[in-house]
């Protein structure tokens, strides 16, 4: 068949010409009809058994499967469960109802520590002169810390035991948020560890957070063993593997998001039960790295930054990030960290794909980091000496 015209002529000829000629002409359209039927049948099958399911992908390589996915109309949406519908309306309403504007908006600094807070003196320098624009909360899970700063005295909340990587870590975060929410003036909530330090002066941090209409929650898709490899199908139907995200624990959150975290029990329960160390298939899942990154990327993706404002150096490629010692603390190091304007994520599969994204706020690229960890207690004096220099903008 050379062209459409030739084909149409052939059709005409079919009606006119008798005998064996007619039969040869018939063959082409029949063949096309069979082909179309076959393709339609296949498309219907693929639609009914979406390509993610083993049935359709069995026939194809996973690459062919991905290509096919793009061509198909979206699979019929799963019908949400009662709990999911309830959860979504609550979240939507919290996000849509404007907050009562506080006349005295404050930032809640929430410290999660086993005991001592080695950088109290540095934080004291940071807070000094800004009374009334912040509040401090301390969750000390093991030992009651000895305080050196007036801003920390009597700021401990009732705490519970915290086991590394377990849901008790998330419970401690929720306990801090709940206590901080009691103060109506708290508009933004910052989670910090005992090894965190401030990278900028108070005004800079305050303006950065207060005027951002998003929460700084780290979230990215890691297909590797330390990302989606930790996912388990027991999380269905609410959490699908494609929705599973990873991110650093250290977040900052606007008030609406803090309330949403308090309101959630559906997704919290899923992570409590199925994202913990020592799951089936020797999966070690850590809820503090997955619950909030997954939850917010599913329910308010445009409302989070996808990077954490707390810097940490993983470049050594070890199980733990770099810990800065006293001798590391120079103005050059601090300037280097405060001038970073791109966030970097590396996947944990063998590809080790590096994802670099600009840190964009109010439409412009901005320094990504307000805080940093991990600093050994011995660095404090050097940091205090240099504080005015490195926070000077
Ligand atoms: C964060 O990533 C999600 C995709 O997971 C995207 O929809 C959202 O726009 C991103 N947030 C920002 C502020 O760019
Ligand atoms: C935040 O503000 C920007 C404009 O500055 C706007 O484009 C964006 O939609 C807002 N995001 C949210 C989650 O309100
Ligand atoms: C600071 O950054 C520069 C340029 O990337 C690098 O050469 C230098 O080693 C860094 N210094 C420190 C102390 O990290
Ligand atoms: C820090 O600033 C002070 C006063 O501005 C100055 O005297 C000192 O030399 C600076 N230190 C460094 C390491 O630049």
C-alpha cells in the first residue's frame, strides 16, 4: 500500500473487479482490521490490568512497561477509604482557613536531645535582644539538662523515652509540636538537635521563616535500598510505593502544617506499624526519615520546600555525617556553608544519582541553610568568637 489514495482506489477496485483479483484486494483491509482488533484488545487488557501489575508487565521489560504507561489513559483512580476521605477534608480545610493573625508572631525552637544541650551559650547569644519573638521547648529524653542560659530554664516539656530509628522519635517530635502549639503566638516551628548551631543572626532566621509560606521539610524520591527499598506493601492502600519519600528529620513547619500533623492518625499509624527497624525481609525502616516527607509530599506537595534548612555534610560517604571539631571551625568554613544556594540529594542505588536543585524562595534563589549540624561540643568557643563575623551579612 503506497498511500491513502492508492488504498482507497484499491477499495473501489474491490467493488468493481470480479474473480481472484477481488480476493487479493480483500486481504489488506482484513489484515488491518485484525491488527486493530488485536491492538484494541491489548489496550483494553492493559487498562484493566494497569501496567504496574505483574499481569501486563510480565510480557514486557520494565522499560517497555514505563513507555507503555505514558501512552495509556490514567488508570481509574482507586476509590478512597472512609478514613482517607475524612483525612483529606480535614487537611484541606486547615490549609484553606486563614490563621488568626497573631499580633506578636513568634518562632518556636524545639530542641530534641537525650540530655545536655552543649550549645546553650551560643544559642543564648543568638536569642539575646529578641525577647518576645521566640519561644524555646526542650524534650530531654534521658537526663535533665543543666542550663546555662535563661532562655532554656524551665522550658522542658514532659518527655518520653526515645529509641533511635523507632516511632518513639516521631512521638517526641509530636509532643514538642503539641506543646508549642499551645502558645497561639507561635507561627513557625523549628526542630533542632543538641548538635545543631545557628548559621545566621536572629533577624535573618526570623524573616526567612516567618515570610515563607511553606514548610521546610526535606523530601525526595530515592529508589535505592535506603529509600523505597524500605517500603513494604502492608502500607497499602493508603501509601503506595510510588508515594514513598525520604528526607532528613530536621524540619521547620508553619502553624497549619503543625496542626495537620496533630490531626493525622491514619498515616501516622501506617508508619508506626510498618516503618520500623527489623521489618520483614530484614528491612530497616526509620519513620523519622519517611513519615513526614511522604505524608506532606502526598497531601500538600506545593506547601513544602523539599530541602531541609539544617545543613549536614554527608560527603565523607560514611554511615554518620561529618562531625566538626574545634580545629575545623574557621570563617572560611562557615562562609562556605552559608553561601550554599543549591540542595543536593544522592540516591542510594548503584547509580548514586546526584539531584541538584536551586533553593528558591519568593521566586529567587536563596541561601539554603539557617542551621547546621553535627558540631562537637568542643567547637562552641570558636563558634561564639566567630558568631558576629559569620552571621554578618
Ligand atoms: C516539592 O516536590 C513536589 C514533588 O514531590 C512538587 O510538587 C513541589 O512543587 C515541590 N515544592 C516546591 C516548593 O518546589
Ligand atoms: C507561596 O507564595 C507564592 C508567591 O510568593 C505563590 O506562588 C505560592 O503559590 C504560595 N504557596 C503556597 C503553598 O501558598
Ligand atoms: C570552601 O570552599 C572552597 C571552594 O569550594 C574550597 O576550595 C575550600 O576548601 C572550602 N573551605 C573549607 C574550610 O571548607
Ligand atoms: C571578626 O570581626 C572582628 C570585629 O569585626 C574582627 O576584629 C576580627 O578580626 C574578625 N575575625 C576574623 C577571623 O575575621
